[in-house]
C-alpha cells in the first residue's frame, strides 16, 4: 500500500509539526505554540534555526538575552494563558542547556507547561568530544541534558529522525494533562537534526488540542458531601488549580451559596477579587490573620487545586490536629496528601457535581459573617501599615499600597522572591480575577522581570504587567528589560532598594544568627555603595525615575502608566519593616550553638514542631 510522505530534515519536521498544533480559547482557534524563545549556538544554529527562519511569520522566534530568563518568560506566558497556550524555549548544547535547568525546576514545581528543546552531542560519537561536551568516564551516553530528568515531566533524546513521530505527541499530551502538567524536554543530537527522512504526511495534519476534564469517582463525591454536611466550621482553600481549571466563578458561587469562607494560597490568589463576599484573605506563613484564624477553627477543609505547600499550611501548624481534609485535585499525588479524602478530578466539574450532591445543605449562617468581620479587621490592619507617612524610608507595605492604588484593573502584579512575595500576598488587593502572579512554588530569583516579558506577550495590551522586585533579585537577572524594549512589550518595574537580600537577613537574625553576607553592609566588600538603577535601566533603553518619597512614587506610577515602553521606578525601602505574620514556619535551627540567641531560637523551633500535624 502506498502512502504519501514528505521528505524533511528532523529539525524541519519538528518545526512543521509544532506549527500545525492548535488550541481553542474561548471558542477561538489559536496556535498551541505561540512562539519560540531562542538563543542559537553551534548545537542548534545550523539546523533548528534554518527550520525556524522559514516559518517566522507563523511561529515567531524571539531572541532572549539569557537561556534561563527566556524559559522563565515562556513559563509566565503559559501561566497568563492558564496553561492553554504554550511557548518553546530553544538553546544550544552545554552551558546554554544547563542555564535552563533552573527554569525547568520553576515550571516543574508550579505545574506549568513549557517545551524545552536543546541541542545535544553527536549520536554517532565520531567527533567526540565536541565543544561544550561533558564526558562521563563510565557512561558515554550522559550529557548535560540528563540534568533535566529531575525537573521535567517528560524527557527524551532524539538520535534518529523518525523518533519525533512518537515523541512530540507524548510531550504535548503531558504538558496539557491537568494531572501531569509540567515542562517537557527534548534533546536533539546534532547529527540527527540534519538527517532527512520521509515523514508520513498525516503527521503534519492540523490537530486541535483541548484540556481534558476528568470527572471524580461518584463514591468519593458522596463521601465528600457527607463529610461537609457534618461540618460545623468548614473552610475552602482555593489553590492555583482553581485558576487553571477556569473554576473561579463556580467556586465563588459555591462558597456564597453554601455559606463557606474562601481563603487562598499564593498560587490561588487572584481567582476572586479582594472584596468578594466569600473572600477571607490569604492563608499561611505570608497570609492574613483572618484566614489563619478561620483555619485554626475549621473542622473540615475543602482544599481545591492546591498541593498544600508549607507556606500554605504554616508547615502544618495552622490547622487543628483533628481537622478533616477533602482534597479536590486533578493530580492523585496531591489529592491523597495528609490522609485527605481524595476526590481526584477537574476542579470545575468536581465542584459542580459536589454542589449537586449537597442538596439543600448550608453551613452555619453565622460562619460567613464571622469570616467577613475577621477580614474587615485584617483590612484595617493593612490600612494602618500602608498609610502614607513622612518617614525617612518607606516600608514595603506603603510601596505596595501605592502601587496597588495606581494600578489599573487589568494590570497584573508579578513577584517571586525576597521580601516582595510576603508583602504583596498580604497587601495586594486584587481588582480583577487572574491579575496576580506570585511565583512561590520555586521562589525563583530572576523570574520577575522575565515573567513581565511573558505576561506582556500574553496580555497583548490588555493591561500592563507590574513587576515588584528587590535590588538583590534585580541584580541577579535584569536583561529582559532590554528584551521588552527591543520587542515593544511594555512593563512597569518597581525596584525596592533595601541594600541586599533583606528578607533572608530577617530570617537569619530572627533565628539568632548575626547579620552576615546578606545585606551589602554585612558582606566582605571594600566599601558598600548603591547601584544607580535609573542609569542602568536607561542604558537598556527603558525609561526610569528615582523616587525620594511616597509622594514621588505615586507621581512616578501615574507617569509610568502613560509611557510608551518599559519603565523602571526605584526607591530606597526599609530593610527591617514588614507586615507581621501570625503563622509558623519550620526551618532548620542549629541544635547546638554557643550563641544564646540561637539557643533561644532552637527552643522556639521545637515548640513549633510540637504543634505540627505529622502526616495527618
């Protein structure tokens, strides 16, 4: 039987296949892969770039400044698109590929899809060792790309051109699976990229992918309904999975209808607006007094789309020892944690079916008003901390308050590391759903500015990404300011200059260790001095302004909203003033130390561990 074939190199076939994959978002058919972030080297420039150049109008390639940051931009794009449209990050072999490992870890921890493609060594090994090849004396098959195995959901190395026929569909299916979602990696042997093969024409037929919505087991739904109906003080924890399932409205309706307060994880923040009647604030270590108080009294916790990270659970100290958990999650691994009643299924469909199973049951009518009262008290506390004063150095809370006040409803707040995540999780009042991105699954320093680029691409002018970042993280990865000016993707960057790694200095001293190697003044330096962030940003083509006061900051933010390109605002911020938290965190403290301050911190840590739920 004859069959129609198309003769292409492996690299050409890979690119043609990607171009013919589609997705549907709100009824509109769009390319599944919106583009490629690429840095070319000898491992991919002669073959993969040749293939990408010929389709640049269909699958645009964007030049990154750093392999890690361009992959982080791709991750943020996928988050902004709620995992329905993806980007590719392509690098050469060796250090280019290794630079993406951190980004892969970020995607893996946050359950976010990105297709990572890297060059590899020669499958035939004739020219070995090639430039940038690491050699393992006992295993010649090991390359730098093996490092991705621990931080990807799907991994493959292509050494024969026909292998992509089976590999690419599996990579995409993994990235779009709500249970297994995460980064996929494909390594391309240099000699395999160049080889031509007669590919079946059917391989390149357009395919439209959709996100599956697995239904929960009916028995587990009945059990979950019965457990809720017996609850006296139920509580909903809304996680990132609520947003990725597009379940925001349904979860909010369910909470109001059943009279159950909603508290949110860091990844889940933004599923509902700050002033929603069921909203009671963020929970956990960087959470609100209102949410933590409700968690401490709850007898049944309905956890939706959350992996129950330690910052959510206060290292498992914020709940009663005998509280029961119902966990709705597409991933079995997350649903069964801590002996929860695991209801494995899509958040949207499962909440709908659970609602039907509950009949006319409602929680105690006094519960939601109590939550609203506690949340009102929390808002008053925020107001106090964010109030504008004439103090010499603004606090993070004051900065967050002004940036929040001057933001537009569709602007997206972005944070990831340092002191910013805690301050924005507590103090950012979300105006529109899905306008908040605090990457705190991996807390990847360097995510912020790169993510601003990805969000700007995804938003396409529908609001501006606002990146809040500390000086330490800015110094670690800032080159995508230049990228956004080059490509016309505007963002606003607010740099809080507090003289180093202030939040980790806070933890260090809180646990009894003198300030050491975190703030610039405590490091081994000739003489501390501040970076001129305005000049630095301007050198990359951005507009920039230094603020000397909170009044300056408000004026600068209003100006930044009118500019035509990426705009950077910087101001000195207090390194020691933070909105207080009331949840505990389990970290290692020396069991033996000559320092009295460490001994005291160790005793306090042991008290924290006595409150923990251990595996239950």
